């Protein structure tokens, strides 16, 4: 899997991706603005669930997905924080700063669940952090957008 730091995405695709996640990001920003920094990650997840419901954004909290190896399902259960609109992985964090471990977790969830869009949102800092990614299963590349 290759990761592209700068978006090399076509302008039309980039515009569609940004429009697709606009309301999801709005909910994340609303939660951060109202609750403030440095709470437990689970507090933000519960508030985000309420925000998604109020905005009528389809979602599944703690979405289960199965990983296979050589065509055989592995028994370990994998859960992502949210799967929104059927194709957007939302991973919530409440840490000092986003690092490679958190990015890799999101990228693995996107790749293993075949979800093309991922949002990594860190609620803890005074200024919230958000990273958005697009996974192309054909080229097996991930691009920030």
C-alpha cells in the first residue's frame, strides 16, 4: 500500500469527496466546539452519535468488519468507531496529537473493510485535528484530501 501525502486526486473526485464528508465533519466540529478539549474518547463518540442522529446522517457505531486470510475468515473481531453513509470510516481520538500509529490504524480499517473514505478526528487538543483520506482499491494507494 502506498500513501500519497499531497492529494494527486482529480479535481472532480476531490470536490465529490469533500462534499460527501462535509456534514460528517460539521458534526465533529460541533461536538468539539460544545464539549471542549481533553475529555475521554468515548464521551466524544457518544456525542457524535447524537449529532449524526440529529443531522440524519446514516451511520453504524462500532461497525464490525471481518478480515480474511487466504479466503478464510479470521476469528478476531474488528470494530471501527463509525461507518457513515456506508463508505466513510470515522476514527475518533482523544490524544495529544495524531501520529503514524493512528493513521495506520485508520488506513488498515479502510483497506481491510474496502471503505474508500476515512476520517481521523482528534478531539483532545484545544484546536481539534482532522485528517481525511481516500483509498483507491485498484492502485492500493491512499491519498490525503
